C-alpha cells in the first residue's frame, strides 16, 4: 500500500464548478498536510497547508483534514480555467520538509 | 518571495555521459536543499538531502555514486547524474526551505533529462 494515494484523474469540470480533490494516507504519524499545485513542466507551488485535523480556508480554496479516517480534501470554489493543473497532496511527519507526495490529481477546468 | 532557480530546464544526453543540474536560491540562503525525481504520472520521490559544507544524505535505494550532490555554497547545490542511462530519464526538481527555518519548501521549475 502506498503511503499517500490520490486518484490521478483527469477530473474535468466546467468553469464555476466546485471541485473536490481527495487524498488518503496510511501513516497516522503524519502531522502536517500540504497541498501543492503543479502546472505542466513546472515545479510545485504551495497552495496551503494544515496542521493536524480541521479546516483551513484561503480565498476560493478550503483544505480539510480528517485524521481519524486518514482523509485529506481540497475544495476549490468558483473554479477557473487557470486552476487547470495537477494538485498534489503532501503530508509530512514534522514541519514542511521531508514531504511524502501523492501522485497528484490532474484537474481540467473548461471555459 | 523566495525563488529557487534550476538550470538547465531541459537536457538531452547520450548514454554513458554525465549531466550536471544546478539549483540556486536567488534571494535567500539555503543550508539545506532537497532533490526530487518525478517519473511521468508518478509522485515526486525524494532522492537526497543536500547539506551545505557536508555530505548529502541519500534516501534508501538511491545510488550515491551515480547521483553526485555538491552543496558548496549557501545558494548553490548541484546534482550530477553520472554514466547516465535511458532509465535515468526523468524530471528532476530541487527545493529549498525558505526563511525562517522550518518554512515551506520553494521548488525550482525542474530539469527534464532525456538520455538517448
């Protein structure tokens, strides 16, 4: 079993839709949960992160962590074509380093 | 914001040759840098942790004699793929934590290596 699992997609939605991206993990010792966005042929960029369980909102993005079920979600409201990218969840045991990446979910938002 | 620059962005080399990839922190100092490898449709896998002024720390299964890492200054780390083979073709990405310590990682834009 992989430590972090994501559906690779692609997930295709129309502009304006609410997008739900999900990730499951196996190691209960993970404490930090990052979401990165990666455009084609570019390095990942940090979108947002949460520590332990709970929700965090930043503009159109909401990250949600449920440690009891080892389930991580990223919600995107009012999705835009510019949101088309691969979204990687990346938990870690301690802090922001030594991340364990999922394979990423490719999102396509059509105008 | 903190910027990590990686060079080259794309390189093709012949089997058996060596290739050097540079990773620079442009507006901050990085005592630690991380090198990742990403195969198509797979996750980023940490290869090694580069430490300024000391030896790199390699992840299990990564050949340290094949992937030479040098972190000679606080703003530059290099990864040299020695005696490259077609199976080394991949996307190599470096990253560095911002400041203060334990800040989120900043990633370079990656180097696509193709070995023919």
